[in-house]
């Protein structure tokens, strides 16, 4: 069975600073991994996903994530935070056929001026 | 292409009343899901469906029923609403098949039970 942990329920960064949101997973099969973003009063939208192949995945809005199998991690980064990045971010893992699509508890990102 | 839509967007119910939330998707997806989102608890799966006419329980199914009579629609019912069901409800859909296919989410329904 898959599971996801996200270290830090709330992360604050200054505008222009590096954003690092942590995600660790457990999976009995090679996983598919996803990052979603949720802006206030909206649904979740996909930022990026890892399938197979290249371990560094680029997504929308300048975000990227690196899959590290040895560390069972899929951390999300952005070199320079923007005020518009303030949102909640969810990491998720699924098996081959979408079964056991599991979301992490989420990390709220605040960006300080 | 509207994606995933949810009706209604907001609703206030009194304890004991019933209601149905409608989810519709126009992407011909086989899988559909209902989640609830509460502060500090992330997303919790209520029920899901892997195809027309099929449904299954998720993590928190008690107090809810679902139906998938048409492939494009997934209904969530509350037979006798309780204050504990005050939440934001999200519907999602996903295509069938092997691979990294993401879930697509609707905009949510904010339900308050008084």
C-alpha cells in the first residue's frame, strides 16, 4: 500500500527566496508521483508528475521536483518565490492503474513580502 | 471542454435534511472520486467508481451514498445531514489505464450543516 508524508504543514518564505516543499512516499511498486496546487477557494490542479525516465521533472509556474528512489523522496522546489505562489501544495502517489491514489496531508506555503 | 463540474457550489442544510451533490465530467473518464477536505486533514476519499454502474467505499464512507448511473456523472448523497459533514467536497476523475494518469478536480462544493 502507498502512503505519503509531507514534512511541515506550513512553510513561510520571503519573496524571491528558494521554495522547498518536502514529500516522502512509501510504495510496494514503482510509483507514479504527483504534485498538485490548490489556490484559495479552488480545486486542485496538477503542477507536475513523475512517470519514468528523467528524475528531474519540470512543471508549471517554474516549479520542478526531483525523484530520488534511494531516499523515497519527491521534493518540490522553485528557485525564486513569488507572491502568487501562496497556496496549499499536495503530494500524491499512485500505483500502475490509478488504484490507491493517495494524497499527502498538504503543505501551506506563505510568501512574505 | 468544461472538465469536471460540480453542482451546487454552496449549500446550507439543517441537521437531518438530505441533499445530492452532482459531479459531471466531459473527458470520458472511467474513474471518478468524491473527497472531502477539512482543515488540517487534507483530502479524504469518501467513495469512488471505476466505471458506470460500479461504486466502492473509500476511507470515510459513513453517512454518504453514491451512484454512477451514467459514465459522465457521479452523485454523492447525504440522507440525513449532520454537522460533522460540514466540509468542502471535491469530485475528481481519471482516465482508465496503466500509467501516470492524474486526477482532474472540480471546483468544489462548500457545504454547511447547522
